C-alpha cells in the first residue's frame, strides 16, 4: 500500500545542487561544469523531466531559498 501523498507527487520533483567551499568565481565554474555535464546524451530524458538547479550556499543564507538564487542547469518544461 502506497501513502496517498506519494500518488500525487513525482518521484524526483527537482534536483538541487547547493555549492559551497569556493568563492563566486568557483561557483560560476561549478555551474558551468554542470551545464557541460547536462549535454551528456545519457541524461537527456532525465533532464527533460526533472528540473536541475544550482545555488551558492552563501546566497541561500543571505537571501533565502525562495528568492531568485537558483540557476537552472537546463531549462525544463513541466508536464502534468
């Protein structure tokens, strides 16, 4: 028997990368590396169905997770 809430939510609603341990230039480099990895054909189906976002931990602390601190690794169109 599956819980009722699991029937309404997708298995992976989104994948979030929180980046830390480097300055702003390092965060940019890591986000660029995620963009490069997103071009892997093996990830195509996954990346078309699951939004993948990245944010710097410092930005999350300063502005909060509901602010526009998230950078999409690849643009994804939500499907119901």
